[in-house]
């Protein structure tokens, strides 16, 4: 989406739209909580309107911050966690480096080597990601198979070392908590496509919270202004 078309035909100011989207993705708020909070500002916004904004601008935020993230290191920690979508468990593949910086994520309906392979392909395309020297995984047999296939296809360097050591993955298991807490406080993700949109926005705000942005000052106000600039808004 181009900046000039990003908020076209919207009935509310871009600042208000981004405010509700940021707050929903960052804090344990429901859409109806945000409706009440906006009413205090004299704004009448339907909860379904805010929901559409989150679905539209969450993935856009994730896409736009990628160019401004600090480089990760070459020690990957990979794991998957469970997310319920329309009453069914889905699998959220996630990777962080040894310092806890998010590398990438991928929501999948399946938990097998094909899903793991798709996740690794996505992660390797990320602009801020260093080529892995070592990848630490749990005992899930899908990961070594996926990595071996990618090596054979020359999509991964042959020299990458794979470690299946559970305790070394404590970093990512701790990192899952923010995502799980945020998703748990929602009233339920209703569809796979919208779940992907919401999770991409949550992950983007989590990266900002973890100070992965290349910013001179880490204050929340500066983070807000940076997001505004990403969307073409001038203070």
C-alpha cells in the first residue's frame, strides 16, 4: 500500500486509526475496550471497524518495520507453539537469536517437515536476519528433515550445525509468553487468514517492545512517532 492510498476513504484520522491498532496489538485490550476508550475522546467507533483496521494495518506494520530492524546474530533458537483458531489448534513457528531478538514467525495448519521448511524459507528471506551458523531445536524430528532438504536445494549453507538440546531453547520458550498472553486475552481468532494478520501485527509490536528497531532513543513516544513516519504521517 502506498502512503497516499493507505488511509483513503477512511472516516477517521490516520492518527486515531494507528492509535487503536497499536494499543490493541500491544496491550491486553478487547475491541470493545477500545470502543469505550475512544468514547472518552468523543469518538463513536464500532468494534468491527477497529477489527478491520487491525486486520489491514497489522501486517502492514510488520512489513514496514523489517527495513529498520537491528541485525540478529547467527545462533538461531527455533520452536513452535499452539494457537487456537476457530476452536482448532494451529501451530505458530517462531525463531529468535541467542539474545532473544525475533528472527521470524509462521502460522501453519500442520506440524510437519513441510511446514517447518516453509518457515525456514520465510525466515531466511528476512532482511535483518544473519545466515545461521547453528540452529537449536527441540526433539521434533521435522526440523532436521526440513534443514537437510534445504541444504540439498542449496537454500541453506551445508555447514550449518543443528542442535537438538531442549534446555538451550529456554530463550524462545520464554519469548512465546508475550504472544500467548496477548492471544489468550482475545475472544478467539475466528479464521486462519485473520489470525495471520493479527499475529503478524502482535509480533511486530513485540519486536518494537524488545527494542529491535534502530532508534537512537528507546522511549515509547519515539516509538510511536517512528511508526507514524513509517505510515507517512508527519508530526
